[in-house]
C-alpha cells in the first residue's frame, strides 16, 4: 500500500505553477521585444523608403552645381537658384585703365536647359542615400550660353577697347652690344590696342566657364607687332649691321694714327623702321672733319661745288695740304661696308684756297676762274650770268689774288681815281687795294691768255653788256671766290 505525502505534493504543484507563470512572462517579454523591433523596423524602413523617394527628386546635402549650393533642392528649385546666381555674375577684366567688369546681363548669359540637372538627379545613388548625407558633391555641368551680338557690344564698349593714347606694338629693335661687338635683337614694346576677336573669345570662354577674371595686362590679347625677333627681314638687318661693326679701319701717315672700330662705327650705322641698314654719311663727315682732317691735314676743308668751275677747295689752315673730306668720307663708308680690316692713308688736297671765311659761300656767290678767265654769277646754286674776263697782268706782277671775299658795295658811273679811268659799273670786293669787277670799254676782246701780257692792275675787266647784267643781280655782301 502506497503512502501519500500531502506537503510534498503541494510543493511539487507550486513549482509547476511557478514554471507556467515564468514561461508566460517570458513569452510576454519576447512578444514585447518583437513588437518594439517590429515598430523600429517599420520606422527604419519608412525612413529609408522616404529618404529614397525624397532623394530621387532632390539633391543630396552639400551639393554644389556651377558653384551654387543646391543641397536638398529639387530640379526646378535648383535650376532657379543657379539661374538667379548667374544673373548676378560679373567678369572682371584687369586692364591699363583699371579693373573693368562685364556682367551676365550685358551678354545675356543664361543656361541652355536643365537636362543636366535631371541627369545628375538620376545619377545619384539614392538607394544608399543615408551614406551620402555628409559627402560633398561639386558639379560644373549646366551649359551656359551668351548672345554673340550682345557680347560684341559689351566688349566694344569697354574702355580698354578705345584707349585715350593708343600705342601700336613696336617691332623689334637692333641694339649694339659693346661687350660682344655685335647687335642684339630686342623685342619691341607691346602696345595697348586690343585684338578684338581673340579678346572677345576669351571673355566669352571665361563667362561660359564661370571664371572670375581675365587678365588683359598679360599682353596676350593686344595686337602684336608686325615682325618678331626671328623675322627674316630683322635677321637680315642684324647680319648686315654686324658685318659693318666688325670692320676695323686704321689711318696711318708717319707717326700719326687713328683707329676706327665697332665702338665708333655703330654710331654711323642707321637702321630704319623698315630694317634698311645704311651709313649716316653726315655723321661720317663730321667724324672725318673732326678726327681725320684736324689730325692729318691743315685745318678744315670747305668744298664749293660750283656749277661753273666744279669743285673749289677752301681751307682755313695754313699748311701745304688738307684732307679731302668728301673723298675720305666716301672711302670710309666703303671700308665700313666691306666688313674687313683696312689700313690706309688719308686722301689729301694740295691745290686749295686759304681763307678763314670759306663757310660764307652757300647758294649765292661770284665764281672768278683765273685759269679759264671766266666769271660765273651763281644764285640759288645755278649760273645766272657768265662772261669772259681779263684779270691782273701776270707779267708785270699785278696778278689777281686768289681768296674768298665779299662785294663791298656797288655803284654806277664811277671814276677810279688811281688810274683816272671811268667805268659805268663798279663792284669792288677788296677795298684796301681797290680791286673789283667793272666794265672795260677800252678793250676789244676778253678771255684767253690776254691777262698774261696785257692784263689789268688786278681788277676783273668785263665787257660792258655783261658788266651791266652782272651789276643788276649782285648785291653787297655777296661772296666772291677767286681761284685758279
């Protein structure tokens, strides 16, 4: 027979009840957690789906398009925002006249369309939008446009297009380098006349790209010079000029020397704006007179190129020879152009007049040629009257003196007291001894060799007709050149 223990049974039953209550509590807690998780899952899913849907039509935060913040904006708002910004856009042009501006409105700057924005939106990774919230996106995609006519008007109205003091870009120059002994080609200065076509294109490109500035001071948009350092005509001129300055001319006569090198020759070289290389003959002449004639000859030489007698040489020196400046000038030019080393003696003149007044003879003068027994009246470098004459008697020691004089005065119906001779026309030029030009009605012939055996006492005898004509055009102070 089995023995029952009520207390034990009760304990067992209580344990079972507690076990059932604990199991229920666990189920309730699990269910609550599942419910919370479910709610959270729904919230996350809803947020994700909502964000996914939102960013299918809106740009991610921190998105800049064409330099404008378009974060969280839809396509239409983004286009409007970028367009509004574009309307305030200005391009700064740095110029000699200061900073100039070209505004978007000036050129009718605008966007072509918003298709690029649609493409950007569709290209966003909106499935993982939550991973892109802190990322930065920068796009330069919206293609802009300008009105070309408005652009041309805007550019042409800029102050830099019409400078108050226009400067054309200069061609290169040739500059003598004393250290190297040849010419350097120096680039010419850039002017300030704008080359409109490339400058307009640069402004257009800058504005389409949204650039802030165009630097006109960089000189790249100014009209360039016609020639540059490598141009054939420039290099040819350099070659010729270099040849000239490589010449060395050494003058030597006894112990007297004068050496001419490139350091002096380059002062004679002239290079025109068209790059024609020549020798400045006036500069050469001055040099010859100052450095050759003075050093090697007797004084300065004046050459009278008389249309009647040809060249008449006059020197203010008292030596027996004088440097022939015209010939020496020509020879020196020839030596320079040879590009070679030359040693030479100066060309001398031994048959010349001595006078300290050679420089008074210019376009008007009376040329008395004793060898030809001929008088020429030259006015404006042209012979106006010419006549045979009879000069001083050589055989009696009354030969007419050579030299340069001036007509002292002129008068008619004059009696030469010393010789008790009446003349109709009297034009003295040497008053100390009473020498002058006059008619000689007592003579039957003039010219030839009469002066050698039947000449005057030193005066210039003329036929009456020619004496009258000469008297009519000569004047007091008119130079008189007497020579053989």
